C-alpha cells in the first residue's frame, strides 16, 4: 500500500498521509471525497511546499508523477524558469542577474495535466 492514513493525536481533526516516495503530507481541511494534501520537498537547496489533490488514503497518482518528474529534473526546471522569469523581468524593465540570488521557489502545485511553481523574491521571504 502506497501510504497510510491516521488521525493526528490531541483531538486534532487533521489527517496525515505518509507517501513512500514524497514523505509526509498533512491536511486540516477536507471534504469526505476530496483532499488537498500539503507536503514538503527540497528543490534548489530550499525546502518547498507541495500541494496535491487526493482522497483520504492516497495522493492523486497523476499529480504525484508530475511532481516527481519536476523534482527529478531540477536542472531543466531551473533553466526553463530562468528563461520565463527573464522575459517577465524584461517586460518590467528589471534586470535578473541570478535566479539563485534573487528568487526562490516556495511551493509546487499540480493539477492533472501540469505543475505550477510559486516563486518569491528572496528579500520578500
């Protein structure tokens, strides 16, 4: 079985899921059939949040695979992010000197087709 489900102790109504590949996910707000799980991973040397849909017992397998592929392709993700962000900087008449120095990924969310990354200026963290 991919993971297991348990009630958190101390009267908390949240759920916890342990995925064999992505680790621990929590959720304090859920509907019976649909849950958005919140986990964490390391990307570009920083801890980030992972947000994926699922049910009380498992993550969406399609979303999980999309996120695993993104995490496994860190170099490609960094270069594609740099290109996309450089275009945005150019439109704002700003200079992007270094993705690592100026920006950091805070979270990755996924739907059934793709993932999105939430990027933040480091001085705003």
